[in-house]
């Protein structure tokens, strides 16, 4: 199965700074998604980028995808204390496995006020 | 809409006991999933159901069984719980439609097996 690796494992920044998280994967994908998990809660979908897209924006989020390098990055601009959470990338496979997602191990982001 | 609901929220079992985790969604999704999350790790897929009437194994199916009761409900059963099954269990649902397969998650069930 595909595996996602996220970098860094933990990131601590000050409010107002930008946060960048990276995800690498091993096999071909149909799409790549990013999710947020607040402590003790379920995951919440943030953004989806298809394999034929290179960049996507949603509010303060910017996602890039480089299929040649099998990597993606999530940028959160002007971070807030409320952005403190774990962030996971998830790979959507091709073909019949298209309904399945494979999750990375996550980046723990702490935004200090 | 309640979204994805899970019961119970917390459970403590003794080794060898059995239990069923319940999941329901009201978003008319065709696909439903069960994951486990261990400390400091991402989610691992246990079983999924791409449509009503079908179920398939994920990465870590051993020790679990599932039932897709109808389009709304997908249950996970532990027949003989083991300490290695101590984890947080998440149910999710979504559509299977080409490139758009984002998933919606329940709040989780925290299970401890003694």
C-alpha cells in the first residue's frame, strides 16, 4: 500500500508566522488530501488537490503537489493559536482503490500566542 | 445533520471480552470506513465498505469483523479483545466518485483493553 511520510513531525511557531508541512508518498495517486485533527477529536477535511493540479488555495491554506517528486506541501499563512492541531496528508489511490485513503503519520503544529 | 456519529465514546474491556462499535451517517454517503489511531501515529484502515452490501479488508483487519447493516450504519466487532487493540477507533464516510473522495469523520471511540 502507499505510505505517506510527513516532515517535520513537530513544528512550533509564533502567531502570525507561516507554517509549512511536507508530505512524500511512494506510488501513483489520484488525489492528495490534507486533514486537521484537534486534540481528542476526529479528523476534519481541509483541502483536496487532484493529480493533474499543481497548486490550490483555500483561505489561508495553500497546497502544492509535485507528482514527479511524489511530494506535497501545505502552507498555512498568518497562523493563529486556533491552528494548533495535528495535520495529516492522505493519498487517494488510482483505480479500484480509489475510495481508500492512506494517511501519513502527521505533523503536530503548535502556534504560540 | 448530525454527520457521523459513533457509540460508545469510551470503553474498557478485559482481555477476551467482545464488543461492537456502532457508526451511523446521515449524509447519504455510499462508502464507510473504520480506522484505528495509535499514539503519535496516523490512521490505519481496518475495514471499509465501498457500497451497501460490500465490505473489504484494509491494512490491519486481523481480530475484527464488520457489518454494513444498511446505507447509514457500519459496525465494527471485536470478538475476543486483546491489549494490542487498545486504540482510538474512528469511523468515516464519503462518496466514491472519481477524484473527489474526501472523508468525514466521527468523534472516535477510545478503547482500552486490560
